[in-house]
C-alpha cells in the first residue's frame, strides 16, 4: 500500500520519484513549479507533469521543443500531450491516459509510474537528441485537427 493518505501528497512523491529519475536519465533535474506542477528541461525539450483540475482531476505530461535558453514553464500554445506523441510514434495510445478512475493515492502512484515508462518508451528521442521529428509531430497534429472527427481526439 502506498504510504500517503492524501492523494496530492502521493502525486508529489510519485512524480519526484518517477520523473526525478527520468530527468536524471536525461541529464537534467526535476523542479517543482507549483504545488501540483513539476518539470525539467534538456537541451532539446521542456517537459512538464501536472494535475489539471476539473470535474475529474487528471494528470498530464506535456512536452515541446525547447528554444535555446528557455526556462521550465507551461506553454499551452506550444505544449504537446504525451498521449499525442505516443500516437504519432507508435500508431496508438496506451490506456494509461484513461485508466485511473479515482483520485486515490494507490491509483495515482501507478499512473505516474506508467506515464514515466511511456516517456522512456516514446519521448526520449525528442527529449535527449536533436533527432526528434518535431515538424512531423506538428504536421500529424494538424492533420488530425483538419480531419473529420474520427473518435480519436
């Protein structure tokens, strides 16, 4: 059993553990930007992990190509969700983005671990090398936005 009764404490602890490790693997360090928002930068990308409120609290991992000297922050106009990147790279999305049903400590811990695994699986070329196909990813997003609704977005 995860030792935190407060789901927000569980979220922070899980992000520090899982995404702290991912940041170190990328030669960076995780920073807490707000109570429920973390992020790190590499030479090539800005990555954020946060909780977004609403009827159902959700965790979102977003990334974007980094402009030289850019600091860690959210930029909704430029950020791309990890789910979209996964679909671009692999042709499908895993269920990690929709699996959790409750804002409960044990489920949050599992979700954060799965999201960190997804970053390792599909995002590292975008985060750690200059070889990420950012232009192809943007074209993919544009194509999906222009296409008739197909139930995928």
